[in-house]
């Protein structure tokens, strides 16, 4: 697609966004919002100097674009109060949230948590109040391929909802959804965030986990019969765990999760990319919390527990090397 | 220990043995028998020329020795009928048994199957008749470190019994046990072969399997808390599988299996050595058959099934490389 070079001209009638974590996910969605005329403030760490100088480049199946001037911040304290703060960083950095959120969320700002796993809205709610929290899952194949350079290769849907209903967040749900859609993002509102989170776990747990445990791409996993059988067993366990936790997922998603992965372009899961890059894996939110929640609801997930232990072993060894 | 150089002078009053598979296990036990004056015929493959010329060298915690002249055979058909044929080759070569057994077993020879896993006595019984079959498990840390060169580093116990009682094999059990003991081998007779086999699986399934799946030594597995928890979970599953199959194992073996491995010298399991050397792994007898038997008895072993699939994936990938 033709590259669009854009200078941000914010439209003040539109909501102001903060993006905490300008990686594969935050860079894409924040970039789309900025391109559509929103004032968007990006928190960056290692890419800060590069992005301040060269802007943000997004290669996307929705169209390539380059934002020359972006509001880049190396410190959340310099971000002005925003209407919506999107939490898009890895959950392994969630101990930073108490420092990062107060500035951009101000007195009334909402937070949209687009992280992986369970309990992430509660982590944020404990800081800003659960009334102001939205959460969502992204069905997205996107990678950061260089400093300030995002490559979005497949899917892109966000399904999000309010942590509590009624709430300030729930009241704004459909307006925010419209804005995201207007910005070209495939965004859907849901009134059942718990179901959405568990349905995403039906993909994340098997494919993030096995891609590291087997050192394999998602394509290899679904194409080799033994690994495909492992994936399906794990998907079923997560489905049962979800059910015990009160997340009513249509059982058709067991097959659909496998089928969707078969038709996906070959993709390295985020956990495998984290592992290969020597970053910590999101084991707490993607594995430990779902295992604990299901166990509290009386449902064991033995193969998920086994996979979690294997990943913990792998992570512990990679750290000690 | 001082190296003993021995020229075999067979004592014709003692039983004549054949060793099918002169590796870490067959080389050690066959060597001990030959050193004690038994006529022992060794079937060799890749080491045949070396052993015919230089004999067999055994470095053992029971004393080092070197057998200068051994009855080396490259073809089982040249082995004369023996009183006892010890099957000590990998089960992955069991399709060769119909060709290998008739020569050395003759009309009345017994067979002692010292292979890993389940159903190995039945494989042999289908060829020579179940009446003539003994089977046993070796609790042994031994490696072949070079052509005709065995290094026995820890343990060494054989626990063996007859496949059927009463039988020709059962009648000779205690006489053969005495001979093995006289030869310096820590050999014990059991009247419950099924229990012995399943108890050994309580070690083989977790430690052979995890050492390949985690690419780790047994020492690493028992020392890292997550892998140790995996091992213990698997040991418990095998214990339950055994119970369902009628193998009455004292539950103290759950803890004992972990403890024994903790006190073992650091050791690469036979399956890991096979895998690292590019040889096929003994997945059928150590994993597939126990899983099937337990399932037939109404007991699932979910983590064992998962580990089996993971190993099958690893084996399939290593073959396609």
C-alpha cells in the first residue's frame, strides 16, 4: 500500500489519548488514532529519542503510514490529562502502573487496558478506581520490527468492555468504540469482559505456551499432529476452566481457535518473541492467574499447570544463564 | 580401582549366556558374567570389529576390568544355543527379535528381557513362547563411552521375575538369580514382574521424558522447583495408572523416586542420550503402552499424555531435519 506521510493536526473535538507502551500494539492503535486526528501522547522507553526525531512508522494491512511528529514522552509525568489512557505495555512491567497512571488519567480520565491475561483491569482499578476501567483483548498479529517501526501483519480486532456495570467507563463504552472505528480500528464493544478475556486465553495459553515450550511457530504447532493434539487438549482445559469461572463461551470456539490459527499467517507468538529476546514472559497474567482462578472455582487444568511449570523452568534457566 | 585384565576361561558347569545388544547394560552384565567364568556370547553391531580385536572394557563402581577375548558375533545366527539369552538392546529395534532370538534360544533356552517399558516380555513371548520368558528392570546408571567401552557410574540392581507362573522360566528364577549374584551382580528375584515394571516406569516416564522435553539433566530437574513439581506430578500419575492396572506399588515410592534421583550422581537419562545422538527414543514401550494400558483400565494420565505428545513432536521434528 502507498505510504502516507502525515503531520498530526489534532482535532480538539475528539478525545485525547495516552498510550502507555508504544510497541507492536500501542504503536499500531495509537498511530491509527493520531492519524485520524486525535491528540495522542505516547510513552516510550528505548525508542524515545528515535521517535522524537523520526516519528512513528506503521506498516499495516490497514494501510502503511508514517507519523512525522508525535507527542513522544519518556516520562509519564509529562503527559497531560487524557480522556482515555490505553495500557499497552507488557504485564511484566505492571509494578510501574502506580507511577505511570496518575499523570495521564488525571481526575476523570478512563483507562482502557489492552494487556494479556487475567486480572489486568483489577491491577489498574486498584490505582484509579474500578469505575474508570475498560479492558479489552486484541486479536492481532503485529510486531515491532525496529525503533518506532511497527509491522501489523494480520487481524487487528479489539473486543473491549467495562470492568464494572454500571460505571463511568460503561457509559462511555459505545462512544469510545465509535471513535476507534472512525479511526479505522476494528473495535467491538462487549458487555461481558470476563468472557472475552477467557476466550482470548483459549488462544494465548496454548499458543504462547507451546511456542516457547516446543520452540515452534504457531504454524508448526497446528500442522504437526502431536503438537496440534496438545494444543487442542489445552484449549479444552481452558474452556472448562472458563466455564467453572462463569465465563460462558460458545463451545464452537474450541474448534474455531484451532481453525483460526491454521489460517493465520505463520507468526511468532508474543511470548516466544519475548523469550527469544531475553525478556521476561507474561507468565503471571497468562498462566498463574487463570490457573488460580479456575482452581478456586474447583476446576483443575492439569496440562495448563504442566505447561506453566515448564515455562517457569525455562524462564528460570534463561535468567540464570 | 585396579584394572583387571582377564582372559575368558569358561566354566562349563555354569550356564551359557547370550547378550543381544552389547551397550551400557548388556556390556556391563554380560561382562560381569564372562569375568565370573560363564561362556558369554555377545551380539554386536557397530562395535563388532573393535571388540573382536580389543575385547571389552568395563569401568565400573564394582571394579574395573578388561576382557581381552570375548565371543563376539555380528550375526545372531552364529551364536550357539544358550541357557539364557539376555535381551539388552533398545526396544526401538524390537522388530528384529524374530530374526535374533531363534539361534541363541535354541529349543529350550530361556530369555531374560532387560528392556525399558511395558510389553517387552510379551514381544519376546510371542516368538519363543511365554513359558520361557523372564523379565526385569535395571536400576542402573551406565553409559557406553566408546567402542567396546562401558562406564558404570552408579547403582546396578536388577529386579527380575517370570512372565508367567508356573512356567519353565519361573522354575529357573532362583538358580539364575544366584548365578547373577555369584557373578557380582546385584540381582533380586521378584514374583510380581508387573509391579516391578510399573515401579520402574515411575522413574523412566518422568525423568527420561523431562530430560528430553526440558533439555536438562536429572540433577537439574530435581533441583529446580518447577521441574521438580512436574516430575512429582508425573510420578503420581504413573502411580495411579499402575494402581488401575493392578500393580500394587507401595505409595512410599512416590517420595522415594524423587529422593533417589536427588541422591543420584548427575546423569543423562538413556532417552536423552538417544535423542542427543540422533537415535530414535523408546516412546512406544515407555510412553505409548503404559498410557494405553492405564486408559484401558479407566485411568487417564493427562500430564504423561502431554509429555508423550511433546516427545513425539520433538522426535518427528528431529527426524525431518
